[in-house]
């Protein structure tokens, strides 16, 4: 408590003192053309290190060191810059600004979706959402992925639980597609992906995404979300679209700190966990005489774990379930079972073995980092620009609890009551981008180099290597490290030709080339983290390596690189003021799989006023990642209630060849969009865009090919057994899985964004926005290798019902966001409600076939839910403000998982029809009560918070 008070009181003291020292010589208000206040607008004195930003009511105040004449510039994303000279004397002056919505320029920044002159989102030829810094910081979500999940309707991301490294890096989706089918840019330059490939049972299984949370929110000026295929412009990965993060430039000093925690009731319990502390800083300095700027931003975020796990329903925790003897009566059996259970319960109580033995929720996390963004101007035509970032993140996530009965995975001499193992990650993320832009004759050029690296180190503790001699195993292990490194060099040329008096008004021509090098590494863990000590339990072998996450072996170690060369051409022509047409083409050649050509055609017709019809057709591709091509390891995974050793092999492994699977190919896409966008009566803007995306040769991570057994005995003639015996004759590996191009999908949907502003007086305003997405993905065909197609057993397991549901129904089919911002005098109220549509989970084995003997409820659809947030802010002075609020204010949870009646610790007798079974539902013996295999909105309940912010 004392630490938390210090964390809050010290910044508060600093902010109060700062506000008292701040005096004003110039003050005023910034509004738009409708008279609505613009909060967060930048007010800067040209050529001086003097600046601030407007408060929630659009008010600003500046202090000048000396009297004289100064030029004041006001800027805000989506509006034309305003400048005015002012003569500063001894008296306080008032100067108001009215900003006009821009139809062309957003400042000297890159706006995605066009190589031509940057445009606003309603003027762009393809759909682009603009999300300002105010949008991303108005509520309590502190991670960028969680912010976007509630702000952008076509974006989906949720924290995962009990899923190894994926607990620490959130997989994200745009338009219902995978994490690796959206390209992330920073200041228009390609951002590297993470070193992690998601291999566990989560959304995005088998994919590699970008860690958006490695970019401090305090460094962000705005986010541009291009909701359209753009591989012809930006290269691989841009099938679903592009997210461009634009960093801050010249900004005032800005501090904020917040603290919050869960305040929730669920499962018959009250929760006050997930304590989250955040502090951030940013400041941008302008060089004198318009020589450029430098901005530094930093953020520290500490998040505590949450737990919404249920109680373990297994009848006995210390011994195996009894069986009825041949001559034993049912009454005697029940009496014996009752005695066993009473003794088992007493032993658990005496030793502190709680049936609430899991952590099902957010992991512990600490995240600190900073970003530097700057530019130096050589004259009026040449600029040197740069951006550098570093983030260090640590996390601690739990696995499955190992009970004393799981003797092949435990050493009872070390953990007589079982243990909950933990995966500790240390993630470092580096990036550096340097470029030079200017003019060569009449052409604009941009020469840049961008490099990035992501490393993930795994340390496992509170665990054992169960195969080591009794009592000799360490309880913590270094399990190895993953690394991904990328370096991208670009050269771009562009020129806009203006024609007067002809049919063609302007033609923008752009050419460019790119050279990229990728490097992926797996580094081995310490010897005991993966070795097998040979200990047996009876005749059963024990599990090798550190439980929950065996270390990477020497045979897993690799260092693989590739390079690719790309070239593009982009043309955009304006025919008068009403018609715009564009065409782009891109050729890329990869050193590991060959070449690809993509193209894109765009068009926009202004129908009337500011209302336009726009459309696009594009082909695209996604190169298989080095992770998908080469990742390999052994892991302990739980299938139902049973732990299994799973071998993940890469496509160069002879095992994969025995399945008839060859090298991976790129995914190929064809997409089209058609929409309306515009503004009516100056205050109401709208965009409505429909889209259709077909993807062939889509890369999937196969279902697990498990060894065939009959009555618990291996079937020697089983095709999977025959394949696995070539590398594992001792049968320690239970299952194998791999990557392959196997499916064709179709994704169709519609995005709608509506916004209206109301000026309610000189001191009050109201902004209403409605944004929605409807989306559906269908797997149209599944095609394995010739060998897989010829064998029904192999065919059935290539891409089972569960894997299909991950693609088709694991993210909401629709999402609706309604937000209202009301400002009156010094108070600002923000209310938001988001409707997360239904998601569906399909069981791997079809429960609708009676012969399978499974309850039909294993296939489960989780109904739509409304999640509402509310906050109120008070501008206590010109410099600082206080905010309190709640996310998920009505404490909404998803539907619970189906729990079978037989999954009950007291439902145990000798009759097979009512005997206890934890394998008839997906709760893992009652411990997972909310869905984790689908991605809706999480299950942490209400979160309350307070925030203090200072800007001067």
C-alpha cells in the first residue's frame, strides 16, 4: 500500500507544483468549423521552445519570457494548420483559433493507403480509420492491443491464459483474419514481428504477429488503420490491411499516472486483483529556425495477475479413483469410497492443497520502454529523420497444476502435494529507423533503413524434471531463447504532375525498391531443462525436461536467414475534382521460395458535396514466416485432462516428408471493397465499406497426430505409430504436429463508422460516434498432400473441427461501438458501450455423432454481450486534470462453458453411466469456467481506476 501511495503522491505533488508555477501571457480557445472545442490540439510558438496543448474544453494558455511579436501555430490531426502573429506585452491577451477540416494534408506525415498526397479518412480512396492520441488514452486500457480492441470495430485481440509464451504477447486480428495477415508500420516503415509462434490452443494458433504492446502509448500521435488489402504497396502480410503508428513530434510536457484494479463478483466470489500501475511521459522539442524537432516518450506499466479459475472437481487429489471389487457390493464400495474421499480431503486441508489450484486469467507483467522520434532539416528541401525504440517486458504465467496422482510428471519427494509450474519470460524489443528525404530535381525521394529485433527468454520455476533420479531435480530451469531480427532498406521516388485545362488534372507517380533480410534463431536451454534421466514409475517412463515447458534441445537449435528484393510502381490520377483512379504493382523475390507479383486497382467518384463512392480490387500474398518454416520443439500439452508430449517438427524434418508434406508456399489472396464515405452539414461524417477476401494456400498448424491405441495399448500397425517410431521407438512422444498449406478461405464483411458533433453552447459540446463491423469467414476447402488425402485417418486429423472453428468463429462475427463524449466547462464525461458478437467453439471430435458418446453441448456458441465503460474528468487547472472511471462497469462476463453433470467430485460410483468423468466437457476438471479457445472480450470483470495527467 505504501509503495502504491508513493507512486501516486509523488507525481501528483510534481504536477501540482508545476501547475502553480505556470503563468499565462496568451490564452484562448481552439474550435472546429462547427464551433465544437478541439481537445488535444497542439499550440506552438514557431521558432521557440514554447508550446502546450488544449484541454478538454479546447482552452490553452502560454507563457512568454519576453515581450515582442511571435508567430503562434495550431495543429491537429485531420485539420488545416492555423498560424497567426501576436504582439505580446505585459497584459494577458486572448487569441482564439478556428481550424478547418482538411481535404488534403495531415502535416508532413505518411498516410497509408496511397502514395499520393495524404488525405483525410473520408477523402481517402480506400477505408482508413484515424485514431487520435485522445482516443487511445481516454479509458483505462493501458496496452495498445486492448485499447484497439475496444476502439476499432474490425480489430480483435484478447489476452490469453495458460498458453505458454502467448500469455505475454497478445495475438490480434483485423477483419477476422490471422495475426500474421496484418502489416504493422511505424511512421510508415515496416515493423518487425515477434520471435514467438503461437502453437498452443488459442486464437491465432500457428501464426506469428507483431507485439503492438512494445510501443509505448505515450509515444503515439495517432494510429491509422487501413482496412484494405495492400500487399501491392507494402509487400507481404498486408492481406487484411495495415496498421500505421505515427509517433509524436513537437508536443508539450505531458505526464500521466494511473492506478486501478478489478472490483468484480463472479463464481460466487469477490475479486480485487489485477492491480495495475502506469506512468508515462512525453515531450517534443522544436529546434530554432524550423530546423526540426526531437520527441522522447516513455512508459512503465505494472500489471498484477488475475484468477477466474474454478474448483478442481476430481474426486481424489492424492490417489487414483477406486474400482469396485468383483465380490464387493455397491454399498460396500460406496462406503469405501466415502472413507477414501474423507481421508483425501483431510490430507488436502492439512497440507494446504486448495481445489482452486490454477491461475486462469491475466499473467503478471512489467513493461517499460521508450521511443525517440526526430527530424533535422537541411534547408527547406532535405530532412534527416529517425525513430528508435526499446522495450523490456517481463512476465510470469502459470501452467496446469500437477497433482500428486500424476506420478510420471512429478517428484513426490520434492512436491508431495503437487505443484503449479510458472513460465517466466524476459522480452526485449529494439528498433531503429533512419532515413533521408528530399528532392532530386522535381522528384521527391526517401531513402531509409529500418532494423528491429525481438528476443524472448524462458525461465521455468516451481517445477521439476520428473525423469531425474528421485530428489535430485532442480526446481528452476533456463529453457532457452527465441530471437527474430529484421532489416529493411527502402528507396522511394514520387512526383505529382499538375495539368491545367485538360481532362487529366493531376498524376502522382511513385516508384520504389526494398531489400529485406530476416533472421530467426532458437537457442538451447540448460542440459537438465530437456534431458531424460531415465526414471521409471513401474514400467512407465517419466516426462523429460522441465514440466510445463521443456527446454530447447541441441537438436532444436537453429540460425536461419533469408532475404528478398522487391520493386513497386504506383500511379494515382485525378480527373477533375470528382474522379480519382489508381493502380499499383509490386514484384518480390524471396531467396527461399521464389517470386510473387501483386497488383491493386482503386477508384473514387465524388457523387455530390463531400460524399464519394470508392472501391478497390487487389491481389496479395503472405510469405511463410521463418518461424513457420523452421520452428521445432517438444512441449507438454494437455488434451482434455491428459498431459501429452507433443513434437512440433519443421518442414525440413524427415517425419514431415513421411506425411507427404513439402516446403511451405506463400498464401495468395484476392480482395475487393466497395464503399461510401463523406461529410454532411459539416458535423456529420460517415464511412460504409463492404469487403470480400479470398485466400488460397493458407498456412495452418495441423491438428495433433496422436499415436493410435486400443485399450490403452499402442497399435503397432497404426500409420502414425509407424511414422513416429522412426525417431521415437521408446514411444515417449505422444503426438506430432507441423505446418502446411492446406486450406482456402473466404472472408466477407462490412464496416460502418458514423460521427456527429454538437456545439451546445460556449462551454459545452457533445460528440457521438457509432462504429460497427459484421464479418464472416468460411473454410471453403481442405487439401492435404496426396498421402494425407489417401488415408482417412490422416485426412481427418489434418484440420479437425476445432481448428476449423479457430478460423471461422473464434473472433466475434460482429462488433458495435457506441461512444458519447460530453464536455461542459471543466468537466468531461465519456461513456462507451461495445457489443461483442457471438463466437462458437467446435469440439475436435463431433459430439453430434451418437457413436462418439459425447454430449452435444461440447459444441458451444457464446452469446453476444454488451461491455460498457464510463469515465469523468475534471480539469483542475490549465495544466492538470483528474479522471476516475470504470471499464466493464456492469461487471459483464462471457457465457460459462458447458459443465457435464458427471464432472462433479461427488458423482462417483461403480455404475459406468454415472461414474465421474472430467473428459465430457472442456473445463479441465471444472477449472476453466469461461472460454479461452475463442476470443470475445476476456473474463476479468469490472475494473475501476483513477488517473492524474499534467500538460504544460
